[in-house]
């Protein structure tokens, strides 16, 4: 059960309770309807499912999971709902909630431009004329990504061209006052040549021209990407686990 004084009625109250953490600032768009809940230092908020994950939370994992259980018991959380929660093992949820999926990832952010990269390639903003090449590159190199041409969350696409060919691309999925880089993709036959570093560095500089913070997410098992992002200055990290209820 959640008490009335544990309910946060709007975005401003949620951000205050979350200490205006970059993850909360990014996840809570300025026009996004949201309801928040707090318990023992954890803050969890729910948004309409059409805006992405049903819920997100920061703070201690135990109290955040307690909030999830209370919301499931009340019917606010249901099978199929997806949540980004503070890092936790799957075991604490066993017997409390049915879990269909569970995986770990990290939210990284920086407020400083990255250093110049060796043999750095120019990054350009793509146009509608690039859509066929963009679709082909994503289908070939990163078919599992959720950031695809036509995704309403994407503000702009950026890319690198070589010899008239689009060889790398990334999505600007900024929201609120935090820039967010997603869907970073490099042609399979050109990997290992620094294009990923060039793309990430160029996009970070472009987004920092409009935002005070730039963030991205990466699965914990992608150790090569983690090393790259840290080298580019993404040294602030929030460990998270994503859960889809069964």
C-alpha cells in the first residue's frame, strides 16, 4: 500500500524528489503526464505507455521494488508493462511479481565535450534524402535497434559518409533539457576503424551546443562500447535494470 504522502502529483514534484537527476530530467519530458511515488529514498514515476516504458525509478533498489509490488497489487502495473529500475538481481522479484524479461544496462552522461579523436571523420546531420540509405544501413548493421527511421522519438539523424556511402549513423533522441544519443550504428565491413568514436564524439558536441548534458545507454555486456564511451567522457553512470512484467 502507498500512502497519500508518498504520491507525487506532477513532473515538478517528481523532479524535486529525484534531485533533478539527469536520468529523471531525460525520462520526464516537459509535456509528459506523470504520477510519482516515493519510499525510503526511492522515486518511481509512471507515464502513459505510448511514451515508452511505463515506469522509471532511481534510488535504492529495495524500496523501488516495493513500490512496484504495491502498484501491481493496486492494478496500476499489469503484465506487459516495462520499467527501468535501479540495478537489482532477478531473484528479489521472484514470488512477488511475474517477470517476462530482465536485463541490465547503464545510463551514462557527460557535460563536457569529448577530446578530438585520431583520424576523426566529419559528422553531418542527415536529411530526408538520406532516408533510403539510412534504412538500409540500420537493417544491415543494427536490425534489433528500437531507434529506426520513422521513430517519433527521434529528433534528428546524424551520420558519416565515405565515398558517397552512408557508413555510420546515430539518432538524436533528446528530451527535455538532456541530449540523448541512441541507435549508434556502423557498417559491418568498416568496424574497428574509429567510425564509432567519430560518430559519438561529433554527436556529443552537436547536442552539447543545445543541452547542458548529453546521455546515452549501453548494455553492460557490451564492454567495448563501455570503454569507448568512458574514453569520450561519459564517466557518470547510473546502473539500471529493465523489467517487463509477465
